[in-house]
């Protein structure tokens, strides 16, 4: 199974209203790809989301066009998407797909891997206080530097994934 780790940073939590403002993806043992994505509706951005991810409303249009992002993702046709709370990222990616291309499907295997679900035994065993990425990173001694940056979160998720798989 070929895994493609993905993380998106968004202008808010509602995939129908808010947009992807940056994304990163990387195969398990491959190079990282990072995009700032040009947003069409910067005025819809939630102030709290911008505070968390460090983007400014003024800079939200300064990114790659969505078509460039789609073309980069096409290289990973048939891969399985993986990430921390990957359902959130997929909802935004699907919305981007529908807005920009209005037809077709995402080029990935239909069953994603939510790495957070692999950490359930740590939560049930009382070893972590939550299934948040920061908490699980702390448990494994993985740096939380750059949290809420798409590239840093992909790197952290891959490191945690390797630890979790090593436990199985």
C-alpha cells in the first residue's frame, strides 16, 4: 500500500464556507510538496483560524492556483491518503475538487488512513491525555515545532506513524 501523507491549513472549520490556504503532502519515503493555495474568499476567513495558522487575510490570495495543486496530486494516483484526523482534510480537498473541476473524483484509494486512530491504545492506556497530534508527539518525543504549518504537521504525522507502526 502506497501512503500519501496530507495536511491542509484552512481559513476556518467549515469546508462549505472556508478554504484551503496551504497544504503539504509526502509519500512515506519521498519528497515533501508544499503549496500556499490562493483563496477566492479571504473575507470569509475566521480570525481564530488565521491566528492559529499564521496567515493574514491580505496574504490569502498570494498562492498557487488550485489547478496547480490538482496537477501535483495527480502524480499520486491510486495512493492511500493518510493524515492526522484525515477526514477533515479530505472534506476540504473534495470541496476544492468540486469548486475547481466540478466533476471527477479525487485520484486516491477510497479508504484513507487516519493516523490518530492508530493512537487509541495510548489514550485507552492512559499514556496520552488526548488524541491531539501535539499530545501524541509529546509521548514519542517528536518535536511540536511549527505546529499548524502544513509541512511541519505532515513531517510530525509521519514520525508518529512510524512510532505507532513500530508498536504493532
